[in-house]
C-alpha cells in the first residue's frame, strides 16, 4: 500500500513510499522537461506528469493514498487573509490598494488565496490522472509546505532532533521550527513571509546582477572574495533581525509594498529596495555582507531553539539550507553534535516530504531513513549505449570493468562522465550522473567550466573515500550525513590544499562527497583505482549537465551533453563508450 507524493509548484516533482516505509522513487519534473526548476504553477505550464508516471512505474504496491504538498485550501485561506489583515491593521494600509491594480473588488482580493489554492489542488489531481492513475476513490491528504520540509526529520537517521526549515515562502510562511520525536513533528514556531531570509538573499542576488531562484549559489561563492561592509551590515540588521521574545526572525524588507494576500508577490519591490541599500558597493563585498547577516540571524534563531529544546541533533531543510557555508557554521555550534541537511532541501523535496508525513500519519511510524538518492529513472545498458552511438560514440572493451577504465582515463588527464544507475534526487550529482576530473591541477577548474559552458565563479566539489577524509578535512564529526550528500562545506587541511587544489574554494573550504564502500562500492572502487595509479585521494565531481540545464536524466540527454562538452570517455552502466580518436586508440 504505497503513498504517492505530488508537488506541482516550483521544482515540481513526485515521490513514492512503500508500506514498509522504503522510499522507492523520487524525481523532479525538470529532469524530463529539461526546464530548469520546472514550475508547474502557471496555468499553461504542464504539471509533473512525467515524474508521477515514473513513480507509478516504480511502484511495487497499489497506491492507496495521495499526499499533496499543499496546505488544505480553506486552512490556507484563513491563514493568508488573517496575515494580510493583521498587516493592514498594523499600518500597512497601502496593501488595500492592490485591488485597484488587479481590477478586483475587496471580496475577490481576499478570495485570492482560496481560489488559487483550490486551482493548485485540482491541477495536482489532474496531473495524477494524466499520468495514468485515477485519483477517484483514493484518499487525498494535504501536507503544508513547511511540514513537508520538516518531514526531512522523518527521513533522517536520528530519533529526536530540533527541526528548522527556511526558504523564500510556501503556504504563506517562510520557515518553521518543530521538535521531532519518533514519528511526530510538534510545531513550535512559524516564520512569516514578511521575515523571509530566502527573499532577502534572492533580492541581494538580483541586486548584484544575478538571477533569482537560480544564482543564489553564485552569491554564496562570491562572498569568499569579499569583505563585509560595516555600513551595509548595519542597514541590513535593521531590515532583518532575530526577535528572541517571539523566537523567530523579523523582517521589514517588504514594508510599504502594495501587495495582496498570499500568493500575490511583487519581487521587484524587494529587489529595488535592496539595490538602493547596496548602491555603490562592490558585489563581492555585498555578497560577504549578506552572507554575514544571514548567518547571524539563522545562528541566533537556531541557538535559541537549541537551548529551549535541549536537542543535540539538528535537522534542516528548505532552500536557505542549500547554502553550504551557513550549514558549516551551524555544524560548528557547540550544542550541535550532529547535523542533517536533507539532500533535496529545496522545493524539489516537497513531494517526498508530503509522502513521508502521510506515511507517519497513517502507519504511526517513521519511513526508513533515506540512505541513497539514486531514486530516479535508470536505463538498460544496451539501450543507453545506443543513444551514445547516435552521437558518434563506440562501446570499447573494458575487460577489468568500467570503473578501472575510467580511473585509467582520469590518470591520463581525461575528463570523463558517469551515467550509471538511477538519476539522483535533489540538486547534487553523487556519481550516478557526474562529470569527473583530476583535482590535483588547479587549472582543471577553468578548463572544466569552459567545457560545460559555466561561470567561473562557482567552485567545484571533491569526491573522496570516507577513509581518507580525516586526513583532508576538519570538522567532520557532526556532518557525517551531509558529507554523504555534498550538502555542507568543511575546512580543508593542508593535505587537501596540496592534493585537491581544483576542488578547494578561495576561503580554504570544500563541499566534499565522502564515499563509503558499503554504500557505493563501485564509486569507491573507482577512487581506489585512481589513487593506486596516481597517489591522489580524490577527484572533482560536478553534475553531468551543460550550463543552465538540469542534470541529465535519459541516455539521449547524457550523450548530447557529453558530445557538446567534448567528453570522450563515458561510463554507461557496465559499459564504456568512447568518442573519436579516443575510441580508436582504445580499440588498438
């Protein structure tokens, strides 16, 4: 009796959990549509039909419940209208003028949350039907946005924890705090949209000439090249602060905005206000300052609730926690003995969170901990190789196995790719859809960016054996989970600076993937063989995709991207495909 999770918002996708609590499938629609961060909310945008269809195909049991990652429409309506009217009563009366801009009367303006939420629910159910499952007669359960994020606790290998979520906004909130115990999530606090740290960071991203909901990672990377500006830090502290009396952040970035109730949003207002705040400053200094205010507020927020709860384990989810520098800061807090960052921390995790929350509700037990993320589509080797042949590749002999063949190519200075098993869930490629390169030459980073048509701002990440990690990185004890999924940064030891310079950031940190042989034996074998040949402990691991494209999913996507990037050697399951002169040299 499986539970199907569905989310039709930004980062739309689907997930499936079986009756014994096993996560059987989880995938984002962008992997199929090839539209980055596929947003299914616009009326003319397709829902996550392909994602749902994939999950249904992966099901080993009948689907007996549908978990929709949305708050129940009437409940959302009450919350959104009350929030809007409270703001008006507190002096934000200009918000009432939004009805004139939209051509609505007061009644229709206040009906906006109910109308839009009902339309989203209808689209989610229509998507399920289009994917091949008739939802009639199957119980449908609603899970609010931040409860979906908080359900990361239910999938983490810890029985009790403080659970914190932060993002731009969802269901008229930008964050939450729960105490997690067993299969329960006890709500402690909710962060209003007006105090959205995600919106603050996104506004700074735009004000620095980058793209919202796309380039926030670049802003984080830029911070390493800048210095916090004291005057800007003071200004931002007036815009965003932690309120210890309420136990939540408070924000005024949207003060004075003419905007209706959720989901109405005018991001240009925030962006213009931020642009005025940072006028004349170097973008790298702006990035460093915004990163500093983010860390200050989130650390104060988390420390407050750690003291209240007495928890020693911290579970975080939501788009704000895609910020690996912030995660490192949290892992270093004295009270935090272990940190868990959900591998699908952005809204791509909402569908799985909804399914996990409903499983806990129905079964009265937690799902099984999420120990692997290769939960998307996989393909038969011969069918996959055919797509590479169409791009001019040939299958070449690999008598000792594909991992040893890749290690040999890497030792010879080749950039290689790996297309093996299921596509990864979440924003990180962890060896199944990865491009790999030597990490010992600093010039590799620029060359790899050129191949993949990417910006030179973003640092690359190293993949190393877990056994080698203590000699390379500091602060590993509380981040055993995040380093499996590449969701935190750590300080590099001198040994890492010497051995892995292409994967070390300007600030002396790295975002490593630590490979445990029992969990990923074939990737571990590749690393072992590469070390035997070169003496070096790790490689650069970056996602298998060209700039601004989602991570490859199908063989056709992979073959096209490999050919465009000039990657001559690709592992395709148990096969090795090579292109052109490389193919001919390997066959001689």
